[in-house]
C-alpha cells in the first residue's frame, strides 16, 4: 500500500513567530520563547517516562511559571491564557499549503499527529486554514504519553489501520523523527531555521528544507 504521511504540527507546519513576538513584548526575552518551549518539551518527556500524564496546556503553564521564575520574573494572571490564545492562532509557514496540496493531489493520505490536545489541534489547523487537507487529526491523548514515546506512533498506526512501517513521520524536531523511526516508521526531518538533527540519532530517511521540498522528495521516493 502507499505510505501514509504523518505531520507534526507545532513548528513543523505552524510558525511559532507570534509566540516569540509575545515573549519579546511581554518579558523582553527574559525568558524567551525558546527557553519556554524547551522547558515544555522537557516536562512532556518527563511526564511520559514517569507515566504521569498532564495535558500539554497544563505543562505549558507550568513551563511558563518555571521559566519566568528562573529569570526572576513574575507572571500575571492573564499570561497563561494569553499565550494559549496565541498558540491556537498560529499561521502556517508559507510553504505548507502548497506542499500539502501537492501530496493530496498525488493521492497520498495525510494525517496530523501532535502533542497538543485533539480539540486544540483542530482549532490550530482550522485557524491556519489547512485542516481540510488532513484525512485525520490525531493527538497523544490517545495514549496519555507524549512524542517521542513509541506508544504514540504505534497508536497512530493502529488508528489508521496500518503498521508503523506504513507511516512516514514528517517533523522539524529530531527527537520526533527519531522516535517515529525507532517505532518502525520512516522519518523526514524538516530543517526549519534553528533546527539541527543531532548526529547522535539514527539518520532520517529524508532531510528537506520545507514542506514543499518534503512533498517533492516523498513523491519521488514513495509514489
């Protein structure tokens, strides 16, 4: 069967620049968005290892509090809800729509798989104007663990009625690609600005510059 192409959402498809702008305006980049997002990912990894699930928005709030305290900054009551609003209205990267359409027109089934809650993901992709390109939108809520835990990719494959070897995971995070490949998927690393694939990890199946480049290379390899 033809491979199913599975996309990460945040940073891979959606541009985090509005989040960076908010951190700059609100905190003067102490903390900045990178510190907060790294802390959010750290908490999600720990949550999966300890098997103590809390939703991504809950962890995002905890990460904001921790990052601010680390910088000696106090957060206001509205900060957490405000950043949540920014997160649900992120725009798609300029290359995304054409890249997704190229895959759809080539006959590929495409899906989204995100650490965000399912309802949040639907709002995110809908507000970005790309939700209708996806055959399905999946969340780690399926297993109450976060990517790159193997159970997430196995559950995604089961939800789609296929084996993990039938999935191609596309992400701008090396840990997501490496996690998917460890679970039996192929992996496509998107080299968004600032994203580097660690040489300590198993090399991705494909390296691409953006989603349109991903579509071109995926079609050449799997069509």
